[in-house]
C-alpha cells in the first residue's frame, strides 16, 4: 500500500531529526496538535520541543533568522506555508542567503532548506495558488529541488538537508494527498522507467523501452501525473510514443537527461504549472537549442499556465492552468503529415 | 573585558584611554586615507566612511570578544570591522580590489566577513540575520553576544520590527545598537521617523538605553554594563547612540549645512579623548598609526588585483 | 480508512482537505466503516459519504443503501493496448490477452503476429524465398514469368558455353537475333556491348535493356531483367538465378558472384528502379533480396557468407540471406554482413559495417553500424511550396548555365525557348480539372502538390507528392522529369528513361 506523499515527508523529517542534532524546523503553525497547515510537521514538536519553533507571521524576518542560524552552523528547515509567500522573503533570499558564500569568498556556508508548497487546482485564488519557483531560477547561489510523486521524496529531502548550500524544496499542494508511486524494477505500470544517479535524480519514462519517440516531454513536481496521463493517452489513442523526463533538481539545471532523451527523439516539449514568460521551460529551451541544435528537428514547445492571475472559480482556474488535454493536443500538433 | 562592569579607574585610565584613542585614531586616519585614495583615482566603487562616529564602535566593541561574540554590521562598517579585527591589510586590500582582501575582492567595502564579523549592504537585511545568529548562539549555550549595528535610516525597514518582536518573544542574546547620526543618506531623520527611536525597542518589551555623547569613555562605561547584561540574561537590549558623521554619506554627496558640521566637529571624539592624553603619548600613537597606514597602503598598492575564476 | 475496516470511536477515519487546511474527521462511534461512494465519485454538498455499521444487520442495510453504480464502460481491450491495436486485432481475429509484453501493445505488435502467421504459411511452401519474410519488399514483375519463358535451345546453349569469345565478338544486333532465334525473350531496342555475353538456360531481357561492353553473365538457371534497366561496362554476374526489375541502373565493374555462387540458394533479386553503383560487389551465396528504389552505392558489398576457420575451433561459419527492403540505402564502401535486413527507407551511412538489422526509417552509421537517428525528417506542409519553388529556381539556373534560353516569370515560374516554341514551367499548389493552364505556343509543365479529382487538360502535371505524371508533353516535360529524377523524385507511371532534351 503506497503511502501518501505528505506521510513520506513527515517520516523523512522525523528521520532527519533523529539522525542529526543540528536540524531545526521553523515555521508558522507548525506545532502539535495542528502540525502545519498541510500536516507535514505533525508529531515533530512533541518529540523535539526545543528544535521545532513556531514563528510569528513574519516571513521576511524568518528567512533571515534561518539564514543567521545556518551561518552559525545549524541546519534549519524553514517551512513557508504557501509558496506564494516566498515573495516576502525575497530580499533575504536574493541579497543574503544566495550571496553569503560567494561574496564572503567561501568563508561561510548556508546549509538551510526552505520547504514550501506551490500549485493550484484547489480554488484558493490568485495569491494562494501560484507556482513561483521559476522566479528563483534566476538567483545564482541557491539550489531548487522539486520532488514528484514518483521520486524517492524522503531521499530528496534528506539530500537537501545534507546539502551544505541553501536548497529551496518545492512541494505541491495536490501532491500531498496523492500516493508516492515509486517505479518497481524499472517499471511504473506499463511504462519503463529509469532513474539517474546522485542526490537529486531525474526520472525518465517511456512506453517503448526508450527506443525513441515523437518527442521528449520534460517536466517536474506536481505536473508529472498530468504529463504521464497525457503520455499514456497519446500511446493508446494515437500510437504516439514520447519520452517523459521528470527532473528533481531545477537549479543548477539538470540538463543531461534531457539532452540524452532529445538525442533519441529530436524534439522537446516543456511542461510546467508556472506562468509561461520567463518560466523554467524558457531556460530549458534556451539551453537545449544551444547544446542540441543538430539533434532538434523542430523548435522547442513550452506548455505553461497563461500569463495572468490564477482565478478562484474552478472553471476559470481550469482554463488558465495546463491540463492533460493541453499536453495531448500540443504533442499531436507537433506531429507532421509526411508526404 | 567580560565579567563585572568596569569604570575607568585612575590606574587603568591612561592605559585604557590610550588604547581606545589609538583605535579611534586608526579608524579616523584609515577612512580619511580611503577618501584620499578615491580622489587619487586608486579606488573604484563606493564607500561609506565612519568619520565622526569612532567613539561608538570603539566604546562598544572593546567589550566584545573576537572568537566568541558575533557582530553584524551595515554598509558603514569599517569602523566596526577595524575595532573588532584590527585587520587593516585585509580591509584595505578588499576595498582596493586585491586578492589579499578579506573577501578576495568579492565583497568590497560593504560586504565583509572575518571570523564572527559579518556585514551586508541592504539596510535592515542584517537584523533578521543577526537575530538568527543570536538564536544559534543561544542553542549552542556559548554565552556569545550578537551585536547588530544599524542607523536611524534603517528604522524604516519592516523586518527590523519583526526581528525585535522575535528577539524579545524568544529571549535572544541580541544587542541592537542604533547609531543615530540624524541623517539617512541625504534625508534628515525628522522627515521620516515618527515617534521616538528609543520607544521602538520598548514597544516590544526590550530594555533600552540612550546616550548623547561623543566621549568614548562614556560610551565605554555604558557598554560595560549593557554587554555583560545581555550575556548573562540572554535577553535583547536596544541601545541608541546619538552621534554625528563628518564625512558625506558616501563620497561627495553632502548637502548639509556646513555650519552644522563645523559645530559638530567641536565635539570631535578624537579631540576629546586626545586632550586627556599627554602630548608625547598622543603624538607617538599618531605617528605609529601613520607609519602603519603608509605601509599598508604601499603593500596593498603593490599586491596583485583579484583574478577572476575560470570555468 | 479503507472500506469495511473496523473503527473505534474518536479514531480518525477521514481527512478533509479545505482551503488552507487539512481537517480530520473522527468516528462518532464504534463499528464497521462502510463507504457509500467509490474513489473519484463526486458527492453533493451535504451528502452522506460513509456509515459506521454497529451490527451485521446495519451493515447489510448499508449495502442496500449504496447508490447505484454506473455500469462500467465496455472495456475496449487490455488497458495497455492502443486503439489501433485493438482494431487490428479484431480485424484479424487475434486475442490481445495472449500477447505478453512489458509496456504497450501496438498495431506493430499485432502486425508482427499477422506477418508471422503469413510467414509460417509461406515457409510451409517450398520456393526461392523459403524462410525469408518479404514484408517491405516489392518484387520485380520478372519473377512472375512462366517457367519456360525465354528458355534457350539446348544446342545453342552448348555452343555459347564452349565458345563464348566468338559469340561475344558479334555485333549487338547479331547477338540479339541469335538469342531470339534460340528461344530467349529479348525485347525491342536491347543493346549488348562489345564482347558482352549472357549464358543461361533462360534469358529474358525487357525492352531497352542495355548491357555495356565486356559484360559477362553466367547463370545456371535464369537471367531475367525488366525494361530499360542498364548495366555499365565489365558487368560480371555469376550465380544460379538473377531477377532484376525495370528501370534499374548498374554502374561499371559491378560484380554479382563470389563464393557459393552455384549453391542452390544463390539467387539475386532486385526490384524496380534499383541503383547499384560502380564496383559494387554482391555475393548471393544465399539469396540477396533487394526491393524497389534501393541504393547500393559505389564499392559497397553485400556478402551472404563469411570465410575463416573451423567452426569446431570456435570460429564463425555464417551463411544467411540479406534483405534490403524498399527504398533502403547502403552508403559508399559500406559492407552488409550475412543475415542482415535493412528496413524500409533505412539508410546506412558510408564506410559502415552492418552486422545487425537496421529498423525501417532509421539512420545507422559506424563500424559496427548503430542506429543514430531517423533517415528522413518530416517536412511540414507549410514548407512544401517553398521547397518546390526553390527547385524551380534551381532548374532555371541550371538550364541557363547550360546555355538554354530561359526567362524567369512570376512566382518562380520560367519560360524556355526551344525549337522556336516557348514552353512554360510553373508551380501551382493545387490543381483540379477546372485549372486553366497559361497561354503559350509550346508545352505547359505544371508542378503541383495535389491533384484534386481529375487532372486538368492542356498541360502536363507533375504531382511531386504522390509522384505521378498526368497528361503528356514533349522535350520540356521530359527535361523537367529528368531534373526531378536527379533529385530522387521518380514518377509513375514507369518505366521511363530520359532520351535527351534540354539537360
């Protein structure tokens, strides 16, 4: 019986607290019995009251507090309740956390983890539904890691905590409730699955044993189940095979598995829940066209949320966010009639 | 200097005063030399000199222990840096963009780091970080005091108040020193600050103190009580030091009334402290300082500029 | 909590996710939890989603209370079978559940089963191609000739064998006549070069076949060639049977033979429009089956057996047929090893060594050859007109450089003055019977991407997409057709050979 992703996270945090004395957790509403807005931290404050700290509603300050703790040798995990609120911590992130190591010439490290859930489809409205990690993509000096429901989520969180550099760990609201479906013996259902090595592996999926296909689809985080559903539908309905690459590390950008797949398919579609302009897909597209020009036989396509707000009404929200149909029709549109 | 509060006794007086004067003089001459180097075209970028405020840095930091205590400073950090580390070569090299600079030329004038000394250039940014450091030291039970130096201008930033709230609520050994020099860049603080500065600490249940002096002995006495209190109680303290800077905000950007500046110079901390020392001792200190600076400038001038990393 | 789980009072049985928070629902009492809805169902606000039954009777009542399930949709087949696979399987009466496969069952999988069945039936019957699947290979029409077609009179054959030199010294017409009288099937306009001789019990040469000087063909059973196929000087064929289709081109010093050429399986078959380059070497110790429009370029080799040391000492003794499916291409100096099959439209790049099958549509390169990509890149519809216009410009420029009197016209068209008449060559994206060709006193040649219904009258139409010629023309049409042929666009109907014109 697969565990829900939120349970996997809770277990991983517990293990981290057991394994290391220097791990602290700061955030709003994280104490028991509430255990966090999404219940990720349940049970922690009861066992480690000294190391689980509830903060006032002061995102700006607590980003800095976490930075100060990290500079002085601790490993704080900062929970930001909604990913939209990282905007309040931008100065501390951009002008502090991301820079201390480099501008102080490697005299210090900032081994903190900021955990926060992004994502819509809950009807929470424009300021509680965004996917903003793309804004962090342009900040040199931090790492961005986004687990998906098929990744070893606990492993990713452990790696982020062990990382001596600051890591933004991007969770997804819908993903919390979904089961953590790990591939077994290189397969996930009817799809073949491969996983790269290292602390932040990428997963690749194929319906034809990686013999190539119409296109590569690269995505991450909460969009994986949507992309996989689209990929299977394309096989069943159109016999169109694609390779799906699901990254976990977005910054520094893990380009190798994407290039490897594009070498076989000659085509790339990027899929993300954030808005289109300046998104993760834009960066991937720029790099792939630069490094794999000879392999590409058509321009890179990007699928993302429309540039604009994420409205609250479900019908309006659905129209803005990319769904299975969007991915399916985009891949079909790539297919070109041969004479 | 940890332990019981000390006041200057007659026996200690001269020795301590000489030490404090020497440190202040070093800062004054260092900063003046920087401005000269700028006008000679030997420095690039910008700097924010500490001229006129030397008594604050020296008076407070003499009670802090390198290797234990932590200092977080702001853009106007040279005075604090030299008072804590005495690292003339590292600072000069850094400001002159040399490899030998304390941050390899990467941070420059505003972004310094050495041991427990940190500075950053975005106003207010430093206060939450210092708060987090105080928390770190509390958890470690090291007994360290974390001191963050801010100015009157910084009091406009919201995170300052978030941090005061947290430091008080959590009980953190954080010393907030507000150097009120009445101007934030070009803006007099009476145009931007509502209420009283000292009330801001009190609003969060933090013990406060206020001084209106350029006499290093008075600052030293007050700090001699405050620092040990923070160390032993583990609670924050909000210390307001009313002061004045003679130099422009950075370079050449000074619209203040020259008469006002002249009036302030009558209370020059170097003058006050220097007048108490025998003429000969004072001259010896000044000459030694001059020689030291000449050597440092020559060394820095001759050393290679920072080399960009390849790859 | 799962369905039918026993729960205690106060136990958390349900998690409700609302805006900003996750709430826990506790069981109001003890009993067996009974779900009223299945996962994914939508429930109206206020609706009851589960009951806790305190006794067996209550549980039974709860079962009754369960809202009617919608009847499950008809399963279309196993979940991992594509729609096309399901359709094909139904058509051919194949049970998809019998296919065990990791991954997805595609139409290709079903087709493979269909082909395997066909091959089984083919294998049961004896024949030239026993055990060889002919899928993807379009065989030449000469294979279907009657058993005795072109059979030579015995004594003539004897005399040929005993004194080939003197026969070879005769003129082409003399040789052709002699063959005809002896029973061979020699078409019109066949040309046999100086010293060229064909020795086989059955000889069939279609109209316009050319075998250039000093050619030597020795077949133990039959040598049959379709119309308009030509062979360059010093052709050297030695095998049991050779069947070569129409409109083929063989360069000079082509050799079909080598070890095992008299073996019972020594058959060389090539489809229509085949290109075999200078000095190519084909060794049909086992059958070499080549489809239509295949390129076997200069100095490449197809070898159906290896030589070496004893198999008892662990060395390889390999004897196996080679199949090149339609439109496959073998690069310069490339070697295809015994037993390999090149799929339809595959390409093996020059200087490679093929030791395993190359899948259809793939590009392989290297020693040993490895698939590195696809052999053709799809061309967007929108780009096709641009490509044709560019071709027209190239044609015009080539003609101009050859001293032909050409003039550019509107939209990449051009006119050609020859023999006192002005021919027009133009591109019209789509034509139908209503299309009116422009006025001129000479030919009108129209290149198009699509002929809708009947072709228009009063012009010759070259449909470059379906590769068909409609209508008739003369020198201009032939010239444009030849220019197209040089770019790999070969039109039906064939066979057709350029007899001269503007290029």
